[in-house]
C-alpha cells in the first residue's frame, strides 16, 4: 500500500513536472520559434503571456466548478490535454495554431494543480498532508531545474519537434500512472461556493494579491526572455543557454530550502528584503551581463533568489486565505500568472523599444514598486494590531 501511495505521488508530481515543462519550456525555445515562424521576439512572447493570461482569468472559477467533480476524471482530462497540445506544437506549421493550443491547456493548468494538491492531502492522515503536498509540488522545482533546460537542449541539438515530443511523452507517462494507480474519487463533501468566495471580502487579501502580482511581474519581465538575453547580450550559444537554464533551475531547488528557512525565522524580514536583494541581482546582470563567466555566476545566484518569489508569495497569500486553502491555492496560481502575463508584455516592450540589454530595468522598477506595496501592507498590519491591542486594554 505504501509503495502504491508513493508511486501515485510520483505520477502526480510528474504531471506537474509535465505542466511546468509545457508552460515554461517555451521560454527556452523562443529564439527557435521566432526563426521557424518568422516573427518578432515580442510576438513569440505571446506564447508565454497568452497561456498565463488564461490561467489568471479562469483559475479560481474553474477550480470552484471542478471541486464537485470526480478527482480522477479531472486529473486525467487535464494531463491528457497537455499531451495533445505538445503533439500539436511539435508538428504544426502555423503560429496561430500553436497559439490556440497554448490557450486550450491553460484552462486545465490551475485545475490540475489544485486537485492534485487536494488529492495528495486526502491520501494521508491530516498530520502528514503537508509533506504529501510538498512532494507533489516538487514537480514545480524539478520542472524548472530539468524540464525547461531539457526542452531548450533538445530544440538546439535535435529539433523543436523533439523538444515538444519530450513534453508529450512526460504527460502520457503521468496519465498512465494516474489512470492505473488512482482509484475513482467522487467528491462526497465540498465547501460551498459562497464560503470559498467569502474570503475575497477581506481587504488585506487584495493588497496581498497585488503584491504577488507585482513580484511575479518583476520576475517574469526579465526571466521570460532569459534565453534571448543570454544569446544577444552574453553571446552564449544554444548549448550554453540550456546549461544556464539547468543551473538556474537546480539553484531554484536549493533556494526553496533556503527561503523556507528564512521564512520560518522571520517572514516579515524575508518579505521586506526579497525585492531589494532581487533588484541587486538585476543590477549585477545589467553591468556584467555582457561578460561570459561573471554572468554564469550571476545565473547561479539568480535561480536561488528567483525561487524565493514563489515561496514567499504563496506563504503571504495562504496566510490571508487559510479559511479556504484550495481556493487560496487557485488564487495563487491565477494571480501569479497575471504577473507572468503582464511581466512578459512589459519585458517585450523593453526589448522591442530599448533592446535586450535594457531589459533588466523593467525588473528593477517593478521590484521597487513591490517593495513599496510590501511596506504599505506592513504599516497597515501594524496599525491594525495596535488598534486591536488598544481595544483589548479598554475592554
């Protein structure tokens, strides 16, 4: 039974790995996409931003609607759509068709995430649910660490078709594993729509959402054009870019543990310092980005800091959405993708108007805005705590 549970957790994590590979792997092959379809870099960026935009718009609502459906059916339908989409990417000769099949699976992205996490929690006792969720979420970090660079490497060394077929194969394997190992899981009890939506009445939640959006906008405005920047500014070839993507992803895994430790020590200090530290990374990227080996070192640190944005954003949001954790997860997926959409668009504007070397300034400006919002939230929180304390003393 334990082996069956471990295998099921593995295949759900593999499903998330496949989804991240499909979503973010496109970043590593944008240069090849522009060449194949004879389009500009900013136009190719629509493949990233359109996906993220659909996730952002549909995520919370589709998750609520799916919360009453058989979990096995939802998981299988979602991962199958990603397999089909990758096959379309591999063989289509039309940019419009590729763009359409970036939009379709995006509707299934937040649903798979939310349902997979809920399913993992249901498979174990309550005290072990956190560990199960962490194991499934490992698919995200591993996707950045290996899925994205492998996609980039295959496109450079073999072909774009091979890169997308890799994503399709991963999704098919995850589909088979879930099909065989997961029993039918009809939902017997679910939280009412009203109770889930009720958390949206909290003003502090909306300020947190705005912070999350700004952090992801700042990160994505530069990271979405990672391969383009290394190619044009650092003059790395495809093999080196793939290696840098892998280094970035591997240090993201290390960053998960590092920022998890920092958040446990002091969430407030970590949240305050994060945008400032990230802005310094961007400054180093600007001044040393044209130098090969210094840039390689910067990428090493960049990946670790980048993972902090994911972790602290989710921690902030889940603190304000603890009454409805599944809906809260969908809000995180949704609004982080709002940031990815806006960030990709802003980064594309900077590249098209100012050139690749000036790209990092979009991230620096946005990080400073995120820092300002964080300070506003801290001041408001401190003010509310003082009011509550005063009321308690009076009473």
